[in-house]
């Protein structure tokens, strides 16, 4: 080490030691602004900050903050800058949130106590005291429930040998004692018994005397025992415990668990039954689908297993276990397919020596409903699985399913769905009971393994029930007959004979000079199908190419040529044809599968540059793309689409509504009420009938002192939920802000009537009552907003003329149509002091309408004037109407508040009115009725 390095180390040590005094503490000189500002040692600054915070040298808040800022500038992540957050209390949380927390804790405490009490009840094992519980795993010991296993072994003190004297030890025979010990041990030790099996566990539990909670608890315990046995690989024992649990309470989870245990035991049938039970209860249970797929795989039902795994992946596309399992199953399905090029059914050829009638009995005529000249044109080759050959299959073997090449006759090169030009095949079909003529035989069933042939049958013989003279497009009758014969032979699996018929038709077409490229294209395509079935892929490619020259982008020739290229391992050409097929009709699933398969092969063969080696893929014009020419959807399809669109819209609206409401709630918690208003307004656009949003937005309006808007939202909430307590309370606050103290008092009383324990409402009611008394004492009336509209000229005069005016000097309207007109009439009578006119007005209205007519106009003066009119003018004329009016008046909106604020003179007026009413004679009421009604007015 050099001298300079040693000196630097010494200087550093001296510098460090200089920052601390001889006691290891921070010197007082360092606790000042200048030193802290110059200090760059983070550790020393942390020590200074700790000293300042401790208060050992005094309390200096500004110096403390300065030191924190300096430390933050040097090391923002310093641990000394961390501050502990105080524990949340009721003062730090909103009232609603704190009350919700308290309610949750109280509920949790009560539930815990109830659960503990129910678990301590001894009745859970009532009635099964003598039943042995299942033994401990690995032993054959079971103990009754009421018996303690150690009860018989009492705590007796062990017998100890008495001490012996030295003389006794001299007499002790060691050899004899050893022999006795050895002999005793050999007698006492029983023969070892190897417990190779488990004691059979009872799979049924008697639960007739148990409650539902006890059943659930016992079923959960049995399930836990089964889970423990499963983890210990005791699958037999696990099945027994799961069965016990299911005998108590059947649940999906236990069925799933028992199915897994049965799979481990390779009991496929029982496992399948459990999976089926789960799927009956929950059709999309993923565990049940996975386990049923495993069962299907072991049972050899690979397509069913693949279907279940695909169902799992539709629900969870990223389920790796299901994807891996599906890959294995698909691989086994592909490996199980035959690889030999020829695997056909055996053809039984018999020499028939009977007469024609016996031959007809052996042969089964072709069903006249089967197509011959273009009836099945609307069926795509992929759906039928006939001559489309969209999938790579063994060649040379007939399908025997009625597939025929003549479907091209109506489908045409472009796949247009039309019938042959000669008209419907039904016009030309023969009767089903027609018998073959002399020298002709009835050709058979269409299945190669049961075909019965007779000499001359393949040479143009006419089978029973089939019209071989049916027209085919623009072909002349001889050529149409050749084509129909070829179609029938192809359908019966006689591909070589069909090939000859198509060749004759093509030769005759060329000689006749007919101008119908579509029909010639179909003949070449059908002959290509015969070549493909016979394994002659080269000739198939040539005929398909000729067909495509006559009619480009015809679907079936493209598919057959692609299949032929694929069979010859000319994958690049096959890929190009399959891609062209998908341009014509992208719904051909076999083309999609072949493209995916060939893509993998080309990547393995040519590497990453495989696309550069592909031949040119032609661009299919729009007119030839079949999937572009979709038919108009049916009304059912349109309805289904509309329902799905409505469901999707509702789901998206629900998600957006929930997100907006949550954002609004977050803004309220942060005190950002203006932002919360925007969120709640957007929520109401999505769901205008949501009461909670109205009350939340009313709260925000109250916070920003928009009391009129808050009152409107509360009114809307009460229109949706007439007993909403929050809406009443917040409308009371809004009315208080609008200085409408009677309305505010009425709403607060409604809140207390619903819930007398709301302390906030009690405090607000006291405050509003005091404000109301002050306003009445000062003579001020609640202010009301009057909308003012600017108008011009004649409009102003016309508006002024049409507006209702107070009826001060004119006649009083005795037939008011609404609350406004009633108020105008009542105010006119009151301003004149005309109690008789008020009595006439009250006698003209329906008593049941009185609360709605008074509405928010009821106050102490109005009520006194009404009572005066009833007592002095109406009572003598119609006491029954007075009783009904008083019975309706006490349910008015502000009655309770107004009654509480009545002055002494007005209270005497109320008492006098009921005294006079009780003395009046009427059939509408009794004295008891009057007394009961008076109790609501006199307090």
C-alpha cells in the first residue's frame, strides 16, 4: 500500500471521528444551519436529525425541517425520512365509513359468538354415542366417542423394588435371574401381526337429529379428513371420507374431490359419474370438465375428451394444463388415424343365377329421394363430406354414404345455388315400385361391402327408382344420361366405371361443339374426383386445372387439386390452392386445418424463408367470393342478434356505470365534490332510475352550496324510493340552505319518525326550529325563486295579459283547478279578511284534495284563517264537511311543524272549534270520533 493511500485512510478516519465527540454523540456545534447546509455525510445528517427530533438539545421545528430537506436532497430514500402514519380514528374517517366499520365489526363479533356457541353444543354427536368413529389411519384401533382411551389405565404409582442389604446381595444368583428375565420376555411378547389392510369405514352417517349448521360442520370435517387422506395417498380412505361427507350434505367440491380420488384408483366409471353430477349442478365447472376429459382419454373416447378440453379453454384461454392435455389428445387422435393409402370395404360380388324376380329381392333399390341431377346443390362439400375431399384421406376407398360427384351440376363453377336448366328433378324421377327390365339389374345399397352386381349392371343398366334421363344443365340427353350414370356409379363406389362414363361425356361434349363451359367444368371436376379416389393424383391435377381454366376460382376443383398436391407432398402448391379456397369461402374449416398443418411442414422443410419459396397466390375478385354474398338473415337471426347486442350494451353500460360511480365515490372521499358531480351526472345518463346516485349527487350539491339542485335530486330520489332516509335528510339540509325552514323541519321529523336514533337529525331539527321561530318573530317569509324571462314588445304585453294575477279586487275563483289557483283564491280571501268566502271555497273542494291543494302554502296564519272560516261559517251549514276537512288537513305536508308553532290565540281557536264540532249533530261522526281527531290537533 502506498504512502498516499495510507494518508487518505488516516484523514478519513480523523474526519469521521471529528464529527462525534469523545462520548460518541453529535457535538452541539453541528446543530446549526451552516454546518447542516455544508455537511454531505448522509449518516451524520441522520444522526443530527435523530437528535433534533428527540428534543435532547431543545425543540427547533424550523431547524428540524431544514435538516430533513437537506437529507432529502442528498438521499431521498433515507430511512430517517420515513414518518409513521397515525392510527385511523373516528375523527380521521367520514361518518358513514366509520359507522360502516363499526357495524361490520359488531356483526363479525356476533357471528363469531353464535358460531362458538353452536360449536360448543354437545348435540352434534347426539344419537351416535355408541358408534365407532373411523380408526386412525394405519391402525385398526377405534375408540367410542364417549370413552377416553386412557380411562382404564389409572395413574397407579409404579412398583419399586425394596432396597436390599449387602448380605442379601451375596445370596443373589445372577444367572438364574437372567434366565427368568429371558424366559418372561419370550412369553409376554405376542406374535407380530402385520396390518396389511384398513378397517372398513362406514360410508353413511346418521344426521337425522342434527341442525343445518351442524350438518355443514360435520360435512366439512369429513371432507378435510378425505383431503388429508388424499395428500397421504390413501385414496381408498379418501373415497370413504368423501362419501361420508356427501351422505351428510352433497356439494360440488366433494364430488370433484371424490372423482379425482377415483381417477387415482383407476375407477373410471365411478369417476365419470361424479363428474356428471358436478356438471349437472354447475355446467361450466372447469375441474369437472378437466377430470371428465381425463376419464374419457383413458376410456378411449378421445374426441369427447378433446371436446371437454376445448370447453375449458373457451372459458379460460390461458389454462396451460388444459392446453397441454389437449395437445396430447389431438396427437393421439392423429396417430390413431389410418396411414395406409387404401383402406376400403370389401366388395362382395356374387354370381346371381336366379331369375329376375329373385334378383330383385336380393338387391335394394336406390332411394328415389337421393339426388341424381342437382337436388343437393345447396349442400357444401365440406358439410356432406362427399367429393370435396377437403381433408386428406386414403384414396381408392369409397365412402359409401351416398356421396356423388354430380352435385357440381347445380352448384356450378362459382358455387351458385341453382337447379339444372332442364327443370326440377322431381318432374323426371321414376316411380319407386318400377322393376328393372330384361337384362338389367337393380344396383345395390350404396355401401361397397354389400353391393350386389349382375352382368350388364355397370353398362348402363337402369336401377329401379332412378331416372337416368334427368336433364343436367345444357347437356343434350345422351350426355346427360352418361353424366347421371357416372354419378350413380360414383355414389356406389364404382369409381373406375364412373371414370369411363365421365370420359365418354367429355368426348361427346367436345364433338358436339356445345358452348357451355360450366357443364364441361363440372365433368372435368367429377372425373378428377374419380382419379383422386383411385389414387391417380397426377391425372386429378390435370383435370382440375382444365376445369379451372374453363371456370376460374371454382371451389371444388380447387379443393380437389389441393388434396392431390397434398397427397403427392407438393406442399407449396397445395398451400397456394388452400389459400385460394379460403379467399373464395373462408368458412371451409378443412382448408383452415390444412393450411395450419402445411405451414408447420413448410417451416420444418424450408426454414424461416418458407414464404419466399411459395408460388404466386392469385387474388380472388369480389364477385367470386362466396362469403361476401351472404343471404339476408331471417327474422329469428335478426332477433337473436338484437338480443345479443342489447345484452352486450347493457353489460358495457353496467360496467361503465360501476366504474363511474366508484370514481365519484373516490372524489367525494378526497373532497373533490365538483369532479364527483360530473361522474354522478354521467352515471344518471346511463341509469336514470338509480336512487343512490341521486342522493350522492345531492350530497355534492350541498357541499358546493347549490341547494336548489340538491333539493331537486332529493325529490327525484324520493320519487323512486318514497321512504329513503338519506333523501329526506339531505332535502332538509337543502331547504335549510334555501331558508325554507318549515319544509326542512318536516323532512327532519320524517327522518326521526323512521329512525329515532339519528342524532344528526335531532340536532338539525333543534337548529331549524330556532331559525323558524326567529323568522316568524321577524315577520320574514321564506324566499322563493321567481324565474324572469326577457321578452320584447308585444310578447311582453301578451305574456303579461295571459299571466294569472292575484284576485284582490275581483271575484274569487271558487273552482280552483290546481294548487296554484287554490292558493290565489285563498290569499285573496285572506287579504280581504273574508272568512265567509274562505268557507265557500272550502265547501267547493273535495276534502281529500285539501292536503295537495295547500301543498307548501300552509303556515300559522293560513291555518288560523282556515279554522276561523270553518268555525264561524261552515260548521253551522255542514258539520260533516267540517269533520272531513279537518280529518284531511292534519295529513298535510307541513301540518306538524305549523301546529307546533301556533300562537296562544290560534290554539284557543282550535279548542273552540272542536268543542263546537262535538256539540253539533251529524250522521258522519260521533263524539268519540271528534275526540280522537281533536287529539291530533290539541297538543
